C-alpha cells in the first residue's frame, strides 16, 4: 500500500469523465475498478469518496444516471456522460495537459539552460 | 486547477439541485442505500470469484468503501446543503431556548424594537424629505440663477435676474439645455360658493421641459400660449382635478376662474408634482405651500425688454450633461458683467450666482435630518448594547450547557453560530415590532409637522424603508450577538465544564460593565443635546413679539382689474378697505380693527431705502416699510411709546407723516428727539415723524427687530391683512368678517384666518418639532440605559449571592451590602458620565445652528443632564441593591 498515491483534489472528476467517455455507461463499482486499473494500481481510491464526486458531477449536469441491470444480472445505477460532460471533458483535458506541460518544464533537468 | 473550469452557471445548477435535495432527503437516502448495496454486492462477487469466502469478500468490500455509514454521510452532505440544515437546526434550538425564558426574550426583543423602530421612523422621514427622487428629471442638473447686488447686504437669493437680463442670458449661454422664468403667486379661485386661495405659478413655455416633468393628461403650456389673447389657459394639479372635477376626463373641456378671469384647462399634472412649493423658491411667497395651477407668464415685448424693474420670482435652468456649477457660474459672471452696464446707474453692481437646485430645495432641512438621524443611531447603539449585555448574562448562565455541547464534539464555530442565530431571532422579532412602532410614529407625524418641511407628509413605510428596517435589524442582531458569541467560543471545554465558571462570569461582567459605561456616555450626549434644544425653545417662547396674541388676523386680496388706470384702482381699493374697516370696527364685541400690507410673521417682507435728516446716511440704509390704517396699532396691541398714532385726517389729507419703531429711533435718532425729525426715501419728499411705537418681531421670532417705519394708507395695497381686536372667539370674528366682505364684494376671498398667537406658534413650529423629537429620543435612550443598569445590577447581585452571604456571615451589615452594590453602580455611572461629558462637550458643536441664545457649551444644561442620569441610574440600582441586602447568609452559603 505504501507505494500508492492518494487521488489529488479535483482530479477524480476528470478521471471519472474520461473513464465514462472511453467505456460508455458504467456503474459506480465498475468505474472505481476501472480507475484503479487504468492507474496501473498506483492509485489508492477510497470507493466511498467516489459517490459524492459522482453526485457533484450529476448536480452540475455533466453526467446523468439511471437504474439498469449489470452484466451479472444485478440491479445497479449506471452513469453516462452528457453533452455538457463531453465539452467539459475536452476543456478539462486541455487545461490539465497545459498545466502538466508547464510543470514538466520546471521539473525537467536543466540541460539546455 | 480543474476548479477554475467550473462556470458559475454550473455552480448555480448544482446549488439548485442541492436545495431540491433537501426536500427529497428520505427517498434519496433509500436510493443511495440501494446503490451502495449493489456496489458491495458487485465487489463481493468479484472477491468470491477471486477465491475469498463470501464473508471475507464482503468485509474487504466494506473496508474498501471506507464504511457504509461514512459514505452515506459524505453523500448526504454533498447532496444537500449542510449549512442550511445546520441553520434550520440552530433555528429550532434557538426558538426552543427563547421560548423557555420569556422574560429575557421579551426584554431583549422590546429593547431592540425601540431602537429599530426609532431608526426606521426617522429614516422614512429622511427618505421622503431628502433621498426620494424629486418628481423632476435628474434634479442634480437643475440650478437657480441669481444676479445679486453685494452692496445692498441682502441675501443673494433675493435677486432674480430682471426680465431683459434673463432673456439675454437665455440667448447668450452655451451651458444650459433649457432655462425657465417662474413667477409665484397666490390667486383667488372661484369654486362652488366660496372663494378659495391657491398657489399659482406663471411660467414660460420652457418650464415643464426644464424640469422634465410633463402633464399626465392633456398638454403643457406652449409657446403659442404666451401670446397676448391666447394666454388664458391653465394646467392644474392632480389634487385640484380630483377636488374640483372629481377626476373627470372631461376636465379638458372645462375652465377655472382665477382672480375673476376664466382660464381654459389644457392639462393635469401628476399627483406628486407641486413645484414651486413654498420653500422651493428662496424668499418666495410664504402664502403658497404648494402650487395648484400653472398659467402662462405671457410677457409683452415691452415687459421682456424691462431691464430695471420687472422680474419673475425665480430663474431655473438645466445644465447640459457634464457641465459643472463652477463652469456655469463663470459663464454667467461673464454675461452678467456685460449686461450690468446696461442697467440704470443706481441699479448697477449686479454679480452672478449659480446655485444647485437641490441645495435650495432640500438644503435647508438637511442639518435637521442629519441631527435626527444621529440621535436615532445613538438610540439604536444603546439598544444593541443592552441586548448584548442581556445575551452575555444569559450565556454565562448557560456555560455548563454550552460546555456539554463542546465536550460532545460541537465545534466552537458551531456554538458561536448558534448564539448568533439566537440574536438574529431576537433581531427579527425586534424588527417586526419596530416596524409597527415606526408605523405608529408615522401616524402621529402629521400632527408634529411644522409645515415648512416639504414632502414630510409623504413619509411612509414603502419597500425601501422596509428594506432599511430589515438591514438595521440584521445589523442590530449582529452587533448585539457578536460579543457574546466571541467570548463564549473563545473559552475551552474544561473552562466551560470545570468549576471556574465564576471567573468566566467575572470576565463577562467586565464586558457588560464596559457596555453600561458606553451607554451612559451616549445618554449624556443625547440628553445634553435635547436639553440645549429645550432651553432654546424656552428662550424663543419668552421672546417678546411686540403685539397681542389674541388679535385675529386674516388676509384679503383684491383682484387686479386690467384696463383700469392705477389712480382709479387705488381709489376703488381705498373705498373697499375704508368701508371694510369701518364696518368691522362697528361690529358688537369688536374694539378695534385695522389693516396692514405686510403682517408680522406672515412671511411677507418689504424693505425700503431710507434717508434720515441729520444723520450720516449711506447708500444701503434699509428699513421695513409698512402701510397701515389709523387703528392698526390699537388693533394689534402695539404700544405707542412717544408722540401720537395716525388719524383719519392724516389719511384723507395725505399728510406727510411717519411713525417709526424704537429700534429705528435708537439708530437714526440717537441722542435726539425723534418726534419732529424727518425721514425720506428715494425720489420722495420728507415725512415728519409723529410717533414712536414698540418693536415688533416681523420675519421670525429669532431675529432681533429691524428698524421699521409706518405710513398711513388705505389704498396702496392690492392685498392686506386685517387685524381685529375683540372679545369674541376667533371663529366668530372670521365669520362676521366674511359676512361683511361678502356684502361689499362677493368675489373677494378671506384667507389665512389666524390669531396672532397661532402665527407665533407656527413660527416656532420647527423648533417644537426638533425639540420634541430629540427629547423623545433622549427619553427613550435614558429608559433603555436604566433598563440596562437595572439588568446588569440584578444579574451581578444574583451571581454574587454567595459572596454577599460570606460578607454577611463575617459581620457586614445590610447597609454595607447595599452600599457595595450602589457603589458599583455609581462607579459605572460616574465613568460613563465623565466620558459622556467629554463627548457632549465636543458633540454639541454640531448643534450650534440649532440653538437660540444658549451657548453650545452651556454648563447648566450639561450638569442637569449628568445629574438626571446619575439620579435615575442610582434609582435603577436600588432595587437590586435591596435584594442583595435581603440575602439570607445561611441560605446563600448552602446553595452551592
């Protein structure tokens, strides 16, 4: 467990949006598992914190939810991206990329300077 | 970083969703429980597939979830608005605690209600008088134009431009978008049966466009209306439309008779429009309170060219956007410098003055409104201090309860918030009752109205005033709640629960003591201010006016008869007044009757340049000149000091005689016998002084009498005030006089029937108004402060019962105990008095302009204020002191 990182404040929403985009409609448990797998099991995700984040995204209109049936025939709540969510994902991705790029320049070994 | 992306709209949407979440809490909880259930089941299935036992797998799933209950709570907090839920909880809790101690609640609410009520009432008045926008477009750009002659030593606002000057300024200026010339007068309006006297304005075609106020019905006065023969049209006020024509739309086909001339009605102004009001035009016609009709000024070309004699009462102009008064002033200076040379030599020397419309219209009452606002703010602060003190006392009684809450995990901010919620509830209650109090105040306000504050009657509790009341209530709750909330939340749990509550209470009572000291200081300032006003009022009331209070006066105005020569007109008037005075004097019960053209305290004035034989005369010698009938002095009860009064023979023979007042004699006949002296005016012959009469206060009660002189006359006035001295009640006299006037000429109106005493009381009405209000507020403040002292002393006695018990057990007498408590109160009062005395000493400087023959630093008034507070303060402390003295030492010691 020691090698795992906590989820940074605010990045969970972006991960959720991105995962929903690539996987399509998904229930909470599936989302949580997928986020962990995608991170190469480097993230320690407290599953309990996922639900308030989902609720917040839903309140903001980026995702919507409805009850459905899972692959092994269990009733579960499925989340899917809305149009606004798709736009938000694009924006957030661009912004995040820019941020990491800026940060990368600072952290890169100072060979050229 | 992602947070930056959240647009405000999304936040709003989320907020709305959370607000809705509050309503659907139960269903959403069930929904989420089902979702979690599914989550755990899915996770468990995965675990079983990976080879765990079902129990183990489920345990793992729950651990990974971080506990079902915690997840549920986190979800709940996100779903709804926790602070709103907390607030609702605090509200319920506060309501319960407040209901549990009704005595405390009632005291706190009523205290705040007094403060908020006073503030709201005065604000509604100030709002109506000063702040509510006038019914003219952008009044900030309106100005008055004057052309004062400084060498005459008269107020510059007396000098409006003469006709020719006005039209030249209108042609040459570059800075005004519009200019208008306005004449103010009172006219006889013929109604059903009786003739009524109303305010009228003669206006040019630019009047309505300059003010940017237009008729609600019909049209305004136009350029065509200014032509001779087309000028008998009138715009009437909304009130007149309602009273005379019952609001009928056919009014535009109707006409009104003003001074026996018919005017066709062309328009009706909106209800709020009444410009010019009596106080709108400096030194305007005091008979006019509000204008009811507007008719064309209709100047002939000859009149327009008159540069030396004719002028309207006011020249108003609207500045072009962006133009300052200073720029307008310098432009008018340049124009008038050229025009001045065109005047006849005696009238040269005119300057230029541009004054803001608002300064003239609302400026005069502004200091009074500020004074009253200042006073109610002090009252509000005292009320807040009292409530804070009460809350503190209660908080220290509740230390244990608060300690338990803190120990059970309540955050300090939560405890502070709960206490603030309580004071907010008290503030809301106080605000509600305060608005009722303000409403009651507004019901009695009309009876206090001194009559010279325009728009005072329009004060009402409209939306803005109510908004103000809400704001003041919230402010008051925060002001009184913040101190207790801070002190309590700063204490630690052990302090709250442990035995040291006594020390904490001590700390509290130090804060409370400071509050009482501050309150006492503010009360001293208020009482000293009220005291100064009361003394000024007493001084005014004891001023000798020079005339008898019981004399009945009334105004009689004769219509102008165009087409009659001035000699014929004078003869007609003379005959009218002769026969009127003679018949009035002959009425049973009437001892004397006389007439004068300008009655004292009627707001009218006429100044003449005079020359006195044997005196070093100067150019600007002015005196109040009057025309009177022979019996005027007897009718008014003005004593003759020397010489003789006028006789009928003086009038009929046009004798060159004059009577002067004492002041005149003192100045111009110093060291000489005035009788037989000679007085003259411009282009006039000498008149011989035949008598000296006592001084009369003419313009106001507050100004020392000026030199006055009287000429005998019956026909020199188109309107005159009749003075009747009789033993009959004033109403009978008025009825008799009306009957007499009707038999002579039924078209003549009898107006302004008053006893001179009533005029005197009207002249001091504003003083009475301000004195009454300030005294009322000082009284309320004193009452509040006494309640505060009583409360604090009772509280500290109840806290110190044990100490008192020990003292008594050790041999202290009951008297000593009483002295201990009283000494404590005296100390606080003394401190407050000292500070208040100092503050009052500086604060009353502001009041200088409100005082009459009292110095601002009047030691007597200040001392009386201090002594009163000290006396009442100790009285308030006596009850708790007696209770302390009656403590049974055994009981007290056993209690804890």
